[in-house]
C-alpha cells in the first residue's frame, strides 16, 4: 500500500492480549487506524496520503488555522480514546513516517528508552487542577477573619478621631497585604497538598479572564500524575481543600487525560531525517 504512516501513540504489547485496540477514522479520513508491533511495543497508526501529507504540504497547512484546529483536535481525541483502555505514550501532532519499515526500525532502535517511558506512566493518570479566586469575596473574608486585621481594627477603635484617620490608611494597607499573602499561602498549601498525593506535577501558565470567561482570577494551573490506586486519596485532598479555605475559592478538576505533560514523545525523539516523512 502507498502512503505515509501517521503515529498517534505507543502502548505496551502485553496490554493488548486481553482486549483489542480501538479502531477509528484516521487523520486522513480515507483510512482507519491499525497497529504496528515491534519489540514489545504497539504503535497505533493510520495511513495518510503521501501527497496531502508531504513535508511541504504539512508545513503549509500548519499555517492554516482551520486545518490545524480540526486535525489537532482529531489527534487529541484519538489519543484520549486509546487512553480510556490502555497505557498510552502520546506522540506529538503530525509525527509521520515514510513507511512501516522505518517506523519499526525506529521502535527497535529505541526500544529500551521507549519501554522506560511507558513503564514510568503505567498505572498512572494525569489530572489537571485549575484554582480560581474571587478577589472581592476573598478580601471580604480576610477583612472579617484575619487576626492581624482584627487586632489593628480594635486598636484604631480605641484611638482619638485624629489618629483614627491616619491609622485607617494603615488598615487598608494591612488588608491589601493580608489578602495577597494569604492568597499565595492558600495556593501553595493546596498545591503541596496535592503534590503529596501524586508522583509528579507540572505547573503551567495561568490564563486571564479574557481567556477563561470567568469573573474570578485563575491562581494556579497544574497537572498532576497520580497513581491509579491513589486517585481516591487525591480527590479527597481536593474535597478537603474546599472545606478549609474561606469564601471566594474554586477548583476546576478535569481528567484523567493522556500523560501529555509527563511523557509525550516529540517527533525528534523517535525519528531522524532518514526515517521521517517530514
């Protein structure tokens, strides 16, 4: 058969003994997915038209936002489908080999490294936790509950009117400082709390309100790699955080995801110029 080989991800061969690997429409819709086995590794692949997915054509299409969005989402959806049933080492978008033989040679030559990467994520799940804070609610909570603020407020109440005016400015500064410090402390506490229940974490950039579409502020955006037998403990840690913090905090938890942030294999790590169609 003609055409190039598009690779979605790698799974350990022993996991395929009891159940079949799902078949889905490929990134090139003329073809369906299938598997290529080599050195104890199963590559989930589909064929793509050699002309439509030539290096020059792919390079051009990567600048086409509509094409990129459609194909990148398809790539992600397929990896998620595999991840539901198998340990999967995801490959980066548009990892394309010129032939099955070149793919097999790459798997064979890198077998030890690939097995180590797969072993590191076996029995583990990636979860994303985004932490949000409504600053107005949090400020109100600090004003009413922070001991330093309460102490200063009582001191001011006992002062003369002239001194009260000056000290109220200090109180405003004290509140602003406490809001910031306590917000940072709460964020670090929940992150540490969840790190203790995971085997790895990846702190990612936060996004502004224009991206999230929310009224509160994103304080943290972290991926955690969690052992499957610790998922309940991890989720309990999230529930406990909600009980311990004051008003204005919210967690957005999603998963399990393919382990993109802990084990994704970039095309440069699995191929060289003689193997790649790119």
